[in-house]
């Protein structure tokens, strides 16, 4: 290769290397200046937006309503199940919602069922959606202040309540019954087998933490359930200032179960079903 060609090649290589180095330096400077904004943007975009999933849930319910009015019950049920899955996902992601979201959703469900009140399948799918809403509302409720050790009573087995019994902090030995060591399927309190109001079993001014509790046939007043699996089997029910915090629900899907699920979803603390 002639000497002048070697010089030309050397100059070209040097120019290329200098151009690459300059370009990388500029990119590094730009990324350094934009890093805080980019991180914030990525962080924000990685968080599912509450307004988005609530809007998608509303759209699914509107689709269910349209399909139900058109007589496409199966498609309406699919849309209802999709809406329920969105609410479940929001609960597992620890998202929040305003009271208006619950009011709007319950209203949409009422209209869907009203379009075919005789259809049991449609009513059941709507009821399951209501229960999901109730569980979501319970998940975002604020827990009461932790009771002191002196006011917590640890229980490892169900407590049997006799007829005409009243369980309160005085008779319980504390303001909180801590049943977290019990199997999750075990009942905290067991009233007489009839589970009727005539037995006059009352639970007042207590917090019940953990395990499972059936609500039927007992009078509950100023009671808070925390992390409890609540059952309602469609019997007599009396709730007076009762709160559910991080609870799950096994309610019937009939009219009585719907009334209870609606009440919890809407943040109502008192309800009587006799």
C-alpha cells in the first residue's frame, strides 16, 4: 500500500473513532440529565392506574347490560365475570377506590338483573360480582388501633355461646378475641344450633381477629371483624355498627345474600334481615 494511502486510512480510522466517542459522550450526557424524569415516568407507568381499571370495570358492566337487554345472557355473564376478575385483581394489587365507584357498580348490577329478573343464572353471576365488590371494600377499610396485650384474648378453639348469652369485653376477658392461631376454617363463636333470634345470643363491643365466623342468628353490635372469613347462610341477621376489615365472604347468592353483599360494598354498617 502506498505511503499516502496508509496515512489516509489512519486518518479515516481516527475520525471514525472520534465520531463514535463523541456520540457516546453526548448520549451519556443526555441520559444523565433526563434520568430523574425517566425513572419517575417508568415508576408511574409500572403502577396500574386506579382510574383505568375502574373505567374498564365499568365498561365490562355496560357490556353486560347491553348483552342482557339484547337477550344474550351467556355473553352478559361473561362480561360480568370479567368485571369481577378486574375487581379481584385490584384487591390483590392493594389498589383503592372511592365510594362513588361502589355506588355506580351496584347500580349497574341492579339494572342488569332488572333486565331479566327471572333468569337465575344472570342473577347469580351478578351476585358473585357484588360479593367481589364487598371483599374489595373490606380490603380498603382502615383497621382499628391494635389492642394492648392486656385487652387481647388468644383463643385456640371455638367458644360455645349458650342461649340468652351476651359476649362483651367483660365476659370475654378483653376487647379483642385473637383467633389467628386457630385453623382458618374454624368458627370463633358457636351459638345454639338453631341459629335463630329467639335464642337471643348477643356479641357486643368486641374485635374478632382471624379464623371464620357465621353471622346468622346472632345479634352483632359495635363489632369489628379483622381478617376473618365471614359466612352468611341466608338466615336471620342483625348487624348494628359492624365493620369488616380485610375479610373474605362466603355469602349465599339469593336475595338475602345480595342485600348483605350490597350493604358491605356500599360501606353500610347496620343491616337487619329477619
